[in-house]
């Protein structure tokens, strides 16, 4: 189905690699995004004996072929509390390494006992606010994008907002806004399907 949609794609954040060291052994490494994988593997190798876990299919598709296998894939990346519960059950008593952003929301890692996790900050998210003309729909892909947007913009009263998962939805709520719809899987395919049904 064709729709007369004019897309405005605007980057509101940038990224910078951070130096890090891993001083503990780990049995599992958990990647919460393609970016966490990229910045980690730029400076470190994944332990050959470690199993690999990812938050959802988007990250799995990104790293597929770059690793020998993926042992855990979250069922709905847009619902991190549910992914965390499933992951904790799968993890058992093993120790997991989390490559994270400097100011990560720690949606998954915060649910893991301290004696079972190693956290390394592998990159920093930098806000790059830009003034944007009013739109009918807004799709926010991360809490950082939300924060950056509201530094230079306000939402029109007629606009509808889509949140890229529950963590982004929570950030909107913090800033006295709300999501018209929240993606469960946080994928482009899910977003396209939503618009096909909505418009």
C-alpha cells in the first residue's frame, strides 16, 4: 500500500569510543545494541569460550556472520524488563560481561546480581540538538534522542509519537510527554507494519 508520506530523518546524537579494560573473567557477553558490539570489538576480542547474548533480533541480525554463534536472543527488545527476566533465567549462575554506553539506562544489566556481572563503558553518547520543523508523527529510537530533541524542540499538540521500546517510552514520560504507540520488537519491520495498519 502506498501512502503520501514525507520522511524527515534527522540525527540528534553522536558517539565517541571510550578506552576500557576487562579485568575479570566472564562466561557470557551481552550486547544491547549493534553499537555496543561495534565499539566493544573495535578494542577487544570476545573470549573464545564465551557465549553470546543479545537483546533482540535487530542486534542478532547485525552481528550474525560476525560471530560463530548467538546463544540467547531476547524475544521482544522493546520490552527490556521481560528480556531481562528471560535472560536471568537462561544465565543461571554464570558471569556476564556487559559492554555499555557511558550513561546507559542499564535496562538489562541492572537486573543482574552484582557478583554475576562485569560492566565496561565502551562508548559515549553525545547529544546534538537540532531544531526541527513540526511533524505529524515522531519516531524516537532511544532515550538519548528524546533528550536531545527536547533541548531544541517542543511537540506540536496534534503530533503522534512512536517510542522505540519501553525505555524510550519512559524517557518521554519523564519529560511530560507520552507515546501514542510503543514498539515491542523495536525493528524497522515492526514500524512499517504499524504504519501500514494505521494510515
